[in-house]
C-alpha cells in the first residue's frame, strides 16, 4: 500500500478514482477498471489480510460495481465483513452487501443470523445498519425470521431506530401484505409518536393503506388536518425546514392523504378547507419547493368536494404558473388546469391565450401536455380548431408512440363532436393518410362500423349522405401513390359496400378502381382479400338488382390470378366469386343482402336446421347419433387409436425394445425342435397389420370388462432373475379342459360352458393386455389370436370353410369318433410354447424329456422311445410344423391372408400343440414317431451347434437379417 491519502484511504485508491475521472473514452475507462479487477482478484485472496486493507478492497469493489463491471468474486468477503464486531467494518460490510446482492441471491442465507443478532445489539448504530439491510435484502421467505424483532424495535428508545423499524414494516407490507396484516394498528400508534421523523415515516405506509381502503381511515381526517396545521404553523424543529419552508415533504404527503380521504365526501372535505386555504396563502412562490407545495394544494382542491373560494385561489395560482417564464412552472400550470377543468370548465376560457402560447412553445414536452389539456377542453364549438392543430402537430413529429396516441384522440374527438359528415370524412382521411399504419387497427374497424351504422337512427338521409361523401372522397384518394395498408382496407370496404348504392357510379367503374388497387399493391395479400371481397359484393348487388354483370378483363385476370394463388384464403374468395357469378337474383339477394354488415348474426349451436335431414336418414335405416359420453365399446376406439399411433411412430424415432425378427418362408419343423427353440418367429408384415385389425375388433367393450387399469406389460421381456422365460403365459389346464372335437370343430358341452363363464372375464382381460410382441408371436404360430376369444367377444363372426384334403378328413373323423381322444377344455388363450420355465399339469403316464431327445441328436448311441398317455393312446398328436407345409394362403373378405391350414379349425391345432412335452418331461398328449419327425429338414445337430454359437456371441435375429436360424428352422 502506498502512503495514506485523504479520508483515510490509500494513495493508490485515490489515484484510481482520479484516473477514471480523467479518462477520455469509455474504452480507456474499461481498461483501467479491468486492470483494477485483476489487482483486486490477486490481493483479496492473500492470506492474513489486515482488516483495514480488506475494508478498502471492499470499497474498491463497490466502486467497480458502480461502473458497471462484475465484482462477484468479492461478494463473499463482503458477507464475511458483516460478521465483524468492529462497527466501522460491520457497517461497511452491510453497505457493500446491500449494493452487491439482491433479495433472491444465494448468499442472503448467510447473513440472516447476523441480522438477527445485530437487531438485538445494545449499540443503536448496529441496529440501524441491520434495519437498513432488512429493508433491502429480506424477502418473503425470510420475513418471519426477523419480523418479531422488528416489531419489538417500534418501541426502542432511539427515534432513529423507531423510524427505521417503521420503514422495515412498510417494506414487509409491500413484499408480503399478508405477513403484516395483523400489525397495521402499529402504524396508527406511530402516527402519534413524539418525534416528527417517526411520524413522517408513518405517513408513507398509511398512504398505501388508504389508497386501498379509504373508508377504514375516515376517522383520521381530523388527526391529519391537525398535524398539517401544526406543520404549517412552524411548530416542528428548525431542522425540518427546507428553503425556509416548514417540513415541505411532510406537507406534501399529508395533502396527498387528505385528497384521498376527501374525495366525494363533503363532511370530510369541510375539515380540510381552512388548513388548505392557509397553506396556499403562506406558500412562497419564489422557490421551487414552495411551488411544489402550492401545486399539491391545487391537486387536493381538485380532488375534494368543490369549494368556490378554494377554486378561485387555485385559478389565481394557475395563472401565475402559466405567466411564468419557466417551462417547468408552465408545465405545472397546464397540468393543474387540466385537473380543474373537470370541476369548473369556465376556468380554461380565462387562460386561452396562455394555452395557445404553450402550443407554439418549442419545448416538446410542454406541447404534448398542452394537447392533453386541449383534449379535455374539446366540445362542439372548438373541435375543428383543436383537431386541426393536433393533426398538424402529428404531421411534424417523428415519435411513433406519440403519433399513434394523437391519431386515436383525433378519431375519438371527431366521432364525438363532428359538426358535419363531410368534415368527419375529411378528418379521417387526413389521419389515415399521415399517420399511416401507426393507426390502431381498431380505429379502422370503428370507422367502418360508424359509416355502416350512421349517426342518426331515424334520419336515413343523413346516413346516405355520409356514405356518399365517403365514396367520393375515397375515389379521389385511391389514385394517390403509397397509401397506408390500413387506409386501403377501409377504402376497399367502403367502395364494396356503398360504391354503387346511390347509383352515381357504375359497377364497372368501381370494380375497375378496385382492380387497380389490387394491382398496385400486389404484394399485400390483405389488400387483395379486401379487394376481391368488395368485387364479390358489387357483383352480388348487381345480380340481385337484375342487371347484367359485365366482368372487366382486368377483373377477370385478377380473379384467375387468385384462383392459382398460394394463399388458400384468396383461393377460396376467388372460387366463391366465381360461384356467385352463376347464381340467380333470389339466391344472390339471400347470401349477399344490401347494407347488412351491421346485422346481428344468430348462431344455431344445436344445428336444428339439420333435423329434417337426420329424421329422413333414420327412416331410411341410418343409425341414430349416440353422444360420446353414452357410447359403449370405447375400448375399441382406444385400440384403433393405439394402432394409429403405432403406425405413425413407425416412421419416427423409436425408443422401445427391438422388434421381433422378420419371418422366413414356412417350413416343416418337428415339434421337438419347435419346443426347444427360444427364438420367436413372427408372421410376415402384411399378416401382422391384418391381425392388428382383428385384435382391435375382438377387444371387449367397457361395459363388459369394467374399467381397464394400466399395467406394466412384461410380455416378450426375458426374465433376468430366476428361471429364464420370455413371457408369462396363461397357466396350463388339465386334460379334462380340452374341448371335444366333432366334425373338425371344437364343441363345448354343458360342463365346459359353465367353466367358460367362470373364466370369461379373465380371458377378456388377457386379450386386452396382449402386447405387440405377443400379437406377432400369435401371427407367426397360429396366423392370429385364438378364435375362441373372438367367438366370446363377437359371436356373429364365422370361420370360412374351405376344402379339406382327404388325409386330413380321415384324421379329423378318426379324432371325432374316438372315445379316448375326446377331451374337454374351456376355451382360453393358446399356451406360450416358448415358456419352458412353467410346467404344465402332467398326466398319470410317464413322458419323454425333449432335451434328452435333443441330446440324443448329438449322441447317436442314445435311443429315443415313444411313449403315449392313457387318455390319448388311440390318436396320434398332429405334426405342428407339417401343418405349415399344407397351408394354403387364402385371402378372406377383408383382405387378410389366412395362414391356417385349409379347413383346419384353430382349436384342433391348439389341442395338438398342447401335447408338446415341457421341460420337465410332462406332456398332455403323445408325440408319435419322433424319429420320423427328426428326419425332416437339414441336419439338426449342425443347426443346434450354429444356434449355440450365435447365442454365445449375443446376436439377435432382426428383420434385416432373418436367415440366421434358417438351418435351425429347416
């Protein structure tokens, strides 16, 4: 550190301030500040920095922040300084954090405990410093932490502490009114404080409270008037005087409060007349603060119940303001005059010359304020002069905001006080022409509505003259170049509605002008839309009047251009115009009535005009409409929606699990190989979409199943813990549950029908919860879901019958006539053949383990035997994969290919599949002659070795490469 400079700061700091003050450019100043930031970053992190130096560093950080640079690296050091016991360091730290942090900063939580401790300090300077931080940094969440201590400080012996406590409560009320609603009575008590500073601080929260609810504080009118009288009589200490005015800021606040309390209340106002009049007489008009108090008195007089003497005193004060050479006092006079006009309009007439002088003043602020006064002074006798002045001023200014405001005021005044129709139209034309697109679109719509409705409800002649004058003026203006878009919209609308109404102008002349406008502004689709709509109205009126319509060549080319437009709105308008040209007079009159733009449109929300058509359709056999809330079978709708979503998602990014592999051509595979493989072979893609429609149609309705719960679907997911499986298949049933086979179709006896009712709800619920993977699996194995389910949900569906080969007929007849092969079973979803983990209910006879048979393929010394069950000894189990070899691809009426064997019912196939032995060697039916089945296809031993190698490498067959297991599947 260098030698000490003034105010106890180092010479280095003073040189910094001097160099910044002498900087000749912003770039040079930034360079000096950035160098200072690097210096502070290096020094502030040094260990064992003396507190005096740290205090200076914090002040220099404040200076850096004041110049607009980031000093956040030093915030934490300012927070640490607030913890210091030294009063100078603590106040410096508090000052820094109030400048550095905001109420939502993360470091606020670090100083809350310090604030709580300092609010209880015996040193009132520490308490005041803490209260300053409370007003600045305490947010809504931390108010409860310090509120009790702040309320306690309202009774502190030091007036400075009480004053700052009132200010803190006021701040709490501004941040969170609900947190201090129960403490509002404390403000009334502090109003009677012995210290004028505490009383003056209380006026601010009371003003906010009175603004919200005036009636709750009517009882304080006398108290406020008494306080104001004491202040005006100089009973306060001399320290509160400012430029020889006794406590002027307290007077101003009290006058604002009295203006609120006396508004519309004669009784309360009478208590104020005397003191307000005394203050106006005693005010020193030679000083700015005296004029400020005088202006506040005028505002109070204009708010409370009128008093003639006070109004006269206010008018004299306004005259002094307006005659002053100071622009500030003239501004006060214009503003005060605008307030008094509401009570006494004749006051403005006394100061007309002064107001006109303000209009010609070069001060733009004073000129705008004067136009506000003129706006309030406007009436029928002076509207022309005032509006002309406003338009001239609008033409000469470049401020778009003020231009827009003045344009809207001109329109409003012209609508209210227009002396004639011609003047009104001319004024509107000038406003739109010079204000351009800055005019609010609502103004244009209001103008069109005003022209359509007219000024008089009884005198139609005046309205017709208004519209005729508008048409004439617009035909003269339309030829001018570069007209605003909003103005052109109004012109096109008026010409279309009333261009031919009085018969003065022909339809050809008006349509030609409209086409010229559209051609001149060919890039504006809005103007084109207004022009084509105007043409449509004119041609409709001509057709309705029975006159021949001659479409000009330029109009025809314009229509053809819009017919090929990229805008669908313009295309529709052009096609509608073409359609109208071919209508007769009666129809044209109905769809385009003359001067009907202001008629109310009644909307029939119930569409009652369709009742006759609906009744006629129902009589012809159409189904009546059922509201969505009363419909049944909503599950079907949701199923179709889910199908659509699935089809849409197939063209986008997909985040679900990989799909099942694409199928190969059907081939003969032995039941043993089929049961031992864990790979899923789906159906071809067209069959899958067809099966989706079948499944959607077979989903039960909501009335049948009740509310369906959303559950996590684990179908098709490999189990990672426990025994491996791919799906949670339905539990297998015993042999007694297999349906009887008669004439190639399953038949249910009385016992099976009762059991079918018992499981109908479960089977339907399982059908609803079938996942996409299971549907693909069903399509690949059975050509679709079980028809027994379809038969439950839709009894009207029938399986188409086809020709049955002779060998199959004899086989079916043999099964149907054999008593030992007749088994009973309730219809349920087909068992999951790949779920080798869950064993089926075994029969009494011993069966063969299929895995031992597969091991025999690798070890040819082991012989495979054939065992039969006692129930199925008379009939052999069908060859599952041989069915695919005999499959004929029949396309049903819906275009869905039938992958089942011709004439073979699915239940018969299921009864054969149920006989496949499981992993534990149990089976329901007999596998006959497995040696003969194993001889089909390629070498099974080589296929299994390939399968094992693929599984070790972790390869999963996909639709892109479905030939990985072609050898395995034959």
